[in-house]
């Protein structure tokens, strides 16, 4: 996690860090997800970040300047969810035309590809609504009101 924070503090993408350090992008991704890097990888990253290997090996705690705050963790999680949605959207946009091509090649008299497109599209829309908080039926405000309502009854 310290590698990710250092990278983000400098405004670098994983690809940029990969180029600067000489490590593969996949290695950077694995390290940021918690896999322990090898000594050579740590040396490369320490050189890029102008710090020591020992600092990169430390487990960040709340007292170090590299610790990750709750807000940052939430931001990382939110960005991951948005990324997952866009990956879902890209897959949808790639697979649906293939389904229609298969449909028109195998049975042009009946358009069955519409049904998977519709079902998957509904799922994709639900995913987008959840990720982007378009509709918040049971969102944080509702939870807060319900907690306050419950506490007022007990008083």
C-alpha cells in the first residue's frame, strides 16, 4: 500500500512507475495489491522514490507520513468500483455485437440476441446506478435517519 500511496502522491500511473523503475506493470499491480516484492524490485522502487528499501518494507502505521487514511482507502475503493464498472461496460460493448453477428449468421429469421443484450443491459444499468449512486433509496442519509429514529424511540 505504501508503494501505491507514493505513486499517487507523485501523480504517476502504474505504467509510468513501471517505465521509471524497470519493473513490469503487472509486478507493480501485484505489489500494490499486497504481494511481497523481491529485493531487486524493492531496490528499483526505492531508487525511483528516492527512499530506502527499509522504509518501503515497513508496515505503514498511523504515525508514519506514508500511512493511508480512511478517506484515501475509501477513495481507492471508489476508484476500483468505477474501474470495474467501465470494464463491465467495455465487455458488454464488445460481446453484444458478436452475439448479433452469431445470431444473423445462424438464424437470421429470429433475433434472439436481443434477449441477452436486454438482460445484460439491465444488469449493467444496475451496476452503474450502484457505482455512481444515481438512486439512493437506502443510502447513508436513509441509514442516518433510521438510526436517529431508533435512538429517539429509546429515549
